[in-house]
C-alpha cells in the first residue's frame, strides 16, 4: 500500500511538473508574441 501510494505521488508530481513547464512555456510564448507585435508596430 505504501509503495503504491509513493508511486502514485511520484506520477502525480511528474504530471504537475510537466504541466507547469508547459504552462510557463506557453506564457513565455505569449509574452514573446506580444513583444513581437510591439516591435512590429
């Protein structure tokens, strides 16, 4: 039981980390797009 809980926790933490990385990437891309628009005009 303990090991399965640990495995589940590890999986969940990895998923959260991947989601967080994807979110930060997306935000950075949005900011870059805004900057690019700003420099175009």
